């Protein structure tokens, strides 16, 4: 990655941007970790029920996640549009993008229910074991209704992040995560007088958690003076089609890009199911640990989108570059830290997800530990591709990065995962090495595009 000229002024400015990125990014990182704790808690407690429930929970949660994450791309599209308007001092532009973003999310949520309703049948078509698919279907019948509050939460987070009011995003998410622990323990195992619902209890807990978080953010945006000034709920029913279409225009490529990466991992989960319940359960544990680590660069990525987008709105090419490079430096530091934690703590972290009085627990642990080591190997590439993608989104550059993502994840990563796992006989470890190849390919392409942003006309297009 080319560096800015090593002058005293640029160096001081870069330090300023690193600090500013972390001031905004740290609460977002905390919020992402707290949100991830919801899924980790589900996986952890379902693991105590046994490998079959854990495998079903992995499939059910990932089926929900793949639908949710596509919709979240529309919420993320709000950030560069609103940040650009904020950089120009255009309050009406911020309001229009946020309001129509919430419209898009509600419409998408309604359309997604049909897919979620048929989760069991889809899993059976994908070759999953009937018992595992049936349990995943039971889980989905409850958790699918969380699509509405969970997507609206992301929309309001995008609004508050654009205003650099990230503290409430953090604390509302932490409150939801704490509630999720309580609800999981109550409804999965029948504690505190609640019925024992097992895997369905995890779905009840997730639905309650997302609903509470939405209510907190909704109340905050009504009560806080600065947020209230944007009047995002005033005449909410009135359409603004140019703003609606801009959210869709930017959101579809963002959603497709996210789905390309998530889909690569979902596809890996499907292939892991072909290797058996032990392999799938081990993969579920490793993917949870890797996903927790990924929340740090993801939070930095959101900060990069807002800071690059705001700089682009002000028309400052220098500030755009410094904001992007500051995020890259922060991502490198985060990758080094998370890699160290996973290397040192891989075995005790894996054991947290298992009750060794259950059958196959030792086999699942033995299979999972090498997968975690491979996840460590691609932490840097995963961190950099997320942050560079966020910087490009700040420039409203989404279509070409979408193509690059598809090439990297599906043209390189998924085929490599299949070849290493099956024809070459490396099974789960080979599959994860192939995923690392895909992430690295995407990183190289995103980095190339961001460093050539001025020559490609990206700054002018974002203004």
C-alpha cells in the first residue's frame, strides 16, 4: 500500500486521522463484538445440548444470517450517502437517505419471510441430515420474525454512526447481548420457570434481543436533541423516490458483495456437512471464533466509510486518502492482536463451546483446533479487505468492488476450498486454506482500486 509523503505535516495529519478513526471505530468495534456475542452465546449453549443441536443451530443461524446480511447492505448504503451529505452540511440529504433506507429495509424484510419459512426444505435439498434439517427448521420458525427488528437496528446504527454518535450504538448492543445470555439460559434449558425449548429457545432469545435493541435506539433517536434535529420520523409515510432509488442503487452491490463473502463461508458449511456432524460442529466453533475476531476490522471498516465519505463530501482529496490509510493501519494492528489471541488461546477457546460429558465432544475439539490455526493465518487479509472495502464505499464505489469480491471469493476461494478438501483429501483444513486464498485475492484487488482512486475518477463521482 503506497504511503503518503513522509513530511512532518502529513505524518502529523495521519496520526490525527488514526486517532479520529479509533475514536469512532472503538465503540463500533465494541458494538460488533457485543452483537457477535449473541451468536456465540447461542452456539455455546447449544453445544452443551450435544453435537446434533449444535450442528442444527449452525445451519439455522447461518441460513438466517445469509438473508439478514444481504438486507444489511441496504443499511450500509445509507452510511456513504448520509456521510457525504453531512460533509456538505446538508441535513435534509441525511434525513432523506436514512428515512428511505428504513423503507427499503422494511420492504426487504417482508420479501425475505418466504425464503426463511422454507429453510428445512432448502437444507434437505442441499444434502443435510434430516434430523439436523428438522431442528434447524424449528429454530427458523421463530427466529425469522427477528428479520424486521434486526435490520431496522442496522439502519438506525448507520444514521447514528454517520453523526459520530457511536456510544449509544455500543451500549444498546451490550444491553441486548446481556439480555440474550439470560433469555438463552432461561428458554434453552428451562431455567427461572421458563419452558425448556432447547433449540427453539435460542430463537426466542434472539428475537427478544433484537426487539429490545431496536426499542432502545428508537427511543434514543427521539430523545437526543442532535438526532431529533434530523427529523427522520417526521412524515415517515411520505416517499422520496430519488433517495429511495439511490439507497437501492448503492445497496444492491454492497449486499451482493457481503453475500459473496458470507456465501463462501456458508458454502463451506454445506460442504462441511458432507464430511459429517463432527466436522460441521467443529467448523461452527471455528467460524464463531474467526467471526468474533473479524468484528474488530468490521467496526474499523464502518468508521472508514463514514470518515472517507465525509471527506469526499467536503471535496478534500487529501483527507480522503489520509482517512483510508489511517483505517488500514488500524486494521493491521487489530489483525496482529487477534491472531496472537487465537494462537495462544485456541484450545481453551474451543473447549468453551463443548460439554465433554457429551458424545463426540473430544472428536469435535480435535477437529476444530487446526481450523482455528488456519483462521489465524488469514486474519491480516480478512482485516485489510474489510477496511479497504469500507473506504471504497465511502466514495460510493460499490459496483466494481462487487465484481472483484465475486472473483476473489467465488473464482478463487470456493474452488480452492473444494479442491483442497476433497480431491486433495485435506478435508476441513484444506477447505479453510482455500477460503484464505479467496480473501487474499480480494484484498489485492481492493487495495489496487483504492490507491488509484483519483486516476479512476472515484473522488469526482463521490462529490
